[in-house]
C-alpha cells in the first residue's frame, strides 16, 4: 500500500523547505521529495542504507503525493503555474507517466516540468 510516510517543514531565515518521504521506486525504503526555495521539487532515491541519489525527475513546488489509482504505489498531482493541473501515475518502480491534465493559464510563471 502506498503511503506518504512523513511531511516535515524545515525553515531557516532565508528559505522554506518541505520534505515528503515515501517509497517512490517500490524497493521498500523511504525516498525523499524535497521542495526548495527555487520553487521546484527534486526527487532523491534511497539506496536502502540511507544514502540518497538525486533522480532526473523535477516537479513544480506545488506537488502532492499519494496513491491516486489505488494500485499500491505513490503517484503525484501538481499545479504548474501558468499551465494547469496534472496527475502522473507511478508504475511501482519510480517511472511516472502523464495521466490527466487540466489547462489553467490564469497564473503566469516560468516553472516548467522536466
């Protein structure tokens, strides 16, 4: 069963950081999704010994993690400023595919999903 195991807010005087922990790649350990002051979310994969490697996945800051399709892994829903809303489904190994999108261009920004 997919579970977002923790949400921690760490703040310093210059920036706010949000850390979400969940098993993104289905290997049984907790990976980290870090929203930082650059207004992006980076995904760090845990090797099982507490060592993290940054993945190629980067999302907008407004990302929410949970099991959207009830298949037992962690999926993601996010808002891209100036673009709209998107959901991406995890295949259980950390590979995400676009599932749904709603265009909403009322907010202007330069954030881009990579």
